[in-house]
C-alpha cells in the first residue's frame, strides 16, 4: 500500500509538472506572437518587458544590447520618449563583458540561472539597476545573426525561483523567438529610418520634419504653448560647389548639419530640408528661439572645414526665425504648420538681403499669412 501511495504521489507530481509546463508554454507562446509581429521597437520592448514580467510574476526584466551589433545596436538610440524606462533597456560593448560572462569560452550558451551575487560585479552593474536588483535571475544569450548581440535578464524577488540545475528547455526555446523578433524589428526600424533620413548628413529629411512639425503644432495647441521654427541656409553655397567641387560641398553640409545638431537642445528636431537648407523645430517663444538661432549662427561661423588643399573654408549661415503661441481653438494644424515654416523661410531671405551671416525674425499669423 505504501509503495502504491508513493507511485501515486510521483504520478501526481509528474502530472502537475506537465500541466505547469503546458501553462508556461502557453504564456510564452502568447508573448512570442507579439514579439514576432511587433511593427516597431517600442512595441517589441513592451511585449518583452511588460508582458513577460506580468505573465511570470517577475520583479524585473532587462534587455541588454551590444551597441556594436549590426542593426540591433542602433535600437539603443531610438527616438527620445519612444521606448520604455531606461532601467529595462541597457547596453554597451560586448567585449567589456567577455571575461565576466558566466559561460566558458566557446561553450554553448544555455540560460544561466542563479543569484546576482554569483555574477561578477561588472555584469551585475551592466544588467541591472541597483534599485531593481532581484534575488534570483535567468540570463539568456540573444543571437543576432552574427553571434550574440545581447542578453535578456529575467529577475525574481524569490531567491529560489531561478537556480542552477533547473530545466531550461522552455527558456532556450523562448530565447530563439526573442532573437528572431529582435532581428526582425531591427530591420524594420532600419528601413523606416532610411525612409525619413538624409543619407549624406544622417539628419531626418523634409518628409520627417513636416510630419514632426504637424505633431508639435497639435501638441502645443492642446496646452496653449509656443512653438518656433528656424530656417537655416548656408551662405554662398553654390560658390563653394563651383569653386571647390561637390566633394568639399558635401563635407561642408555634413559639418554644418552636425554643428546645428549640437547647438540645439536634446530632443529638439533638426532636419535637412533640401539642398543647403536646414530646419530646426524648437520649443519656446520668439526670444528663446532667437537665442538658439544666434547660438547656431555663431557655432557655424566658428567651424573649421578644410578644402582639398587643406585650406580652411569660411562658412556662415543666414537664419530665419518664426514663433507662435498655439491655441486649442485655432486654425487646423496643417495650416498653422505651413504658416510657421513659410514665416521662417521669409525671415531667412530677409537675413540674406541684409548681408548674410545673421538672424532675422518673422511673426507667423494664425490665418496662415505672414
């Protein structure tokens, strides 16, 4: 009888284990569908972090990416505000982790399970925010087509949740789907960026800026805030191309683009509008926008760009500024956006006529006329 009870208990335990695995597999599969079908990186990260933590009652989920991994590393530099809390997305250079990783060199990277204290301090600092450090962790290597491109770190407040010797079949299977989804979304993001990015300067292009300006006008109108636009044109650029050649002209464009980007605040939009024209969308009223414009003008004037004979090339810009306080009951956003960019363009031409290398201001009217 005792032997029969023992066998029955073992059978019940086995059945319970199978049922638990089936439920875990179903939860994993639901998340895997979201990962594979994610249209963009924020959606992918939301499924990975939020859904995974909720489905398995995890205290923290962190995705660490190698910033040098082809395509995948670019996801670390997604647009500000478009990804989750930085505590859940971390990154760096894989070679800095090499000697501290818990796997032997060239070994098959099965999920590593244990307590954070068993990891080398640099790994703990790389994978987890000190305020979020869990009691036990599972670390999954994520393949990116050319080797490991990152690590998924799952943490629990239960010290016994993840321990060496536990079965990792489901985790290994899940790591494959994470890898496939990550590579997929990285390529989608790359294609999206290529569609709205100027290939020479790396800045957003006119298409992106027009859409972003429309969004900003709508946002500012909801709260009655001002928005400002800077229209920036390189002075005598045709003369530069005709005299020194298009190679030097391209160097000048790249240098000015980088200079403008450095001169505005983080999160403000700078784009190449066409030819030698650039635009910047800044938050603030007319006076604040004029301060930014003057900072851009002075920074470009101080640039050192060499021609093909290593002689310094003199570069200056003329800048037009237009600003307007947006109103919730104002004209349609598309009309206001058009008026703002037209007013800044008109001010830029006035700066040209006044002698170049200067800043001029224009007031954009609500009716769409200047």
